[in-house]
């Protein structure tokens, strides 16, 4: 998907802020974002993953610390993007 498609879909979620996007050939490969309390990673298909420590979702800190990609292992379908 293109950057503008991701931006529109994330805006539709309401409370999610984009931190960064990794692109390949003009297509979004990975998008890192956060809500007030949760760090999120969206894959190239718009599926959402959160950072898990044990069984709890990691809480965002003031500095919005970025975690290694391997730490985004908790599937969060409630944040999956719906593209038009």
C-alpha cells in the first residue's frame, strides 16, 4: 500500500499517531505508531502488532521509545487497518 493509504486508514482509527514508516519501492513495508498507552507496528498488509512483555501490552513512555521489531509479537486485530 502507498503512504497516503496508510495515513488515511490510521487517521480513521482516531487515536493513533504515526512515528515512522519504512518504505520499499514506494510501498509501506512497516509502519511504527503509538496510541496514548500502546506501541504499535503495522505490517505491509495493515495488520497490527503490539509490544508484549510477558502477557501485558507495553505502556508508552513519554519518549515513545522504539523497540526492536522482534518485540512486536502481540497480535492486536482491533487496530488492523481497513483500506478503502
